[in-house]
C-alpha cells in the first residue's frame, strides 16, 4: 500500500499467475513503486505490504494466512501533496502494455530509476541534481539512441560522440512535445552541455560558470525531458505528456529554456 500522509491512501494489489519466492514478490512491489514514482514525480513511501495465498481458506470473508512485511527502516522524507502527473484514467486502458514496457526499461536501465530516486528523495540537490539528470539522460542516450546520437555527431564532423550531440538528439526525439526551432534546440543543447562540462571538467578558461538561476532552469527542463522520455518509452502518448507541461511544476519551461539559451550572451 502506498500512502500520502494526511491526504489519501493509494492501495495497489498485485496478483501473480504462479507461485514466486517472497524476495521476488518484494522486488516486483519495488519495481511498481518506482513506476508510480515516475507518474507522481515525487517520493512515494512504502507503508504496509501484505502477502496472501489466494488458495487459502477464508475466515469471515478474509484470507486466513495474511503475511505483513515489517520494515526494519523507514525513510523520513516529506511526501508532496499534489496529484500525480499521470492519472489512472490516462493509463488504465493499456496498463498491461505500459507495465511490460516499464519492466523491460527498468531491467535494462535500472540506474536511471536509481538516479531519479535520489532526486525525488531530495538527496540530490542543486548542482548535484543537475549533474544526476545529465547522467540519467546520457545513460538513456547510450542505451536507446546511441546510433542516432553518433550519426548526428558524424553529420557535424565528429568521429566521437560529444555529450552536446546526445542532448541535442534527445531534444530532437522530444520535439513533437517541446516544438523548438532548430536554432534554439541546438543552442539549448550546447549550453546545457557547457554547463555540465564546467562542473565535470573544471576548466574555467573554456567554460563559463552558470548562474544559480540557470542551473535551476536547466534542472527543471532536464527533469521534464527525463520524464517525457520514460513516458514515451513505456507507451504514453504525446498528448498526455504535453498536458503535463501545463501543471504548475512545469508550466514555465519555455521561460526556463529561454534563460538557458541566452546564457552568457551579454
């Protein structure tokens, strides 16, 4: 059961078609929680986990062998009180496909979910949050769009694949949602890449230190880009993803993009 303290509770039932080891069952619960965390865009605590054998006899209409998993440790993290970005009604008709796609995605690129988890738990903040998001997007690019990114780099005269082309390819893949012109898209990608290299390469002669406002703007844009990539990968439509941009958390993305694009132009 997943709950939002002082607001409402979310109860999720998982049925297995065959007997599974308890550890496997717990792993499945964790994988589902991570999927729901991408739908919510904030931390979801695991409150009460129970397991029951459907074949057991029932006493007073309740199964007789309910097992409750006791947590040795609970994280003390504030839970955001707002609706999920992706609602139940938007995924209920094809949740089976979404779950299968998510299971494959999670197995192949688990570190993306791990990096996102650090962000929603507020363990990764400010500059580190920005860097974790760039790392998550680079992992996605390497696994899902390596050929496209390499081809884009070759088209621009590079034998290797600099990070700026991986980011540009990602924004190209998402441009049915962002709808940026080619000049702004490239400038956005180059500036985000330069911001990252400033912190990872520590070369103040080649890269200019970004302001804290630019870091926050880039973090919001990259966070939404990561969510949008995951949503598209698991089978959520562009129209649903575009609606997420209307929410308070992301409704100023275009102002953020303009701030990044005009970085250090003066």
